[in-house]
C-alpha cells in the first residue's frame, strides 16, 4: 500500500513539473486540427477564394451588359437621337426593310 501511495506521489510530482508542456502540446494539437477542419479552415478559405473569383467574373459580365444598355438608351434619349440607332430599332420592331435588302431571320 505504501508503494502505491509513493508511486502516485511520483506521478503527481511529474504532472506538476510537466503541465506547461502538456498544455502547450494540447493547444498546438487543438489549433492544428481546427486549421484543417471546419467552417474556418484552410480548405474553406480556398473555397471562398474560388467563389470570389467566380463572382467577380460574373459581376464584370453584368457590368459590361449594363454599360452596353446605358449606351443604347443614351443613344435613344430625347435630347440627341442617333439616326442609325433609330433606324435599327425601327427595322427590328416594325420589320421595315429597303426594297433591295435580303432579310434573314435568325431565331
């Protein structure tokens, strides 16, 4: 019985001396595990970066479409009507054509 108590005393003494090392080992293992797993991991960061690239490309395409539409509507504004734009719109909407033109309908 004395040997068991003596042995437990050595274990407790060893724990008292080595708890900072054990704690730091636990913290390193904990943060390393969570760096590669979960919603805030490195893999999730890479997925978010890829999504950012895709959304930026989509935003650029939408911006280009918007600028094209602004240019078209500016050409049809009441202050300065562009004759070429007006003729294009009349031909498209009303189906007018010159007698010497060949019309090809694409759908």
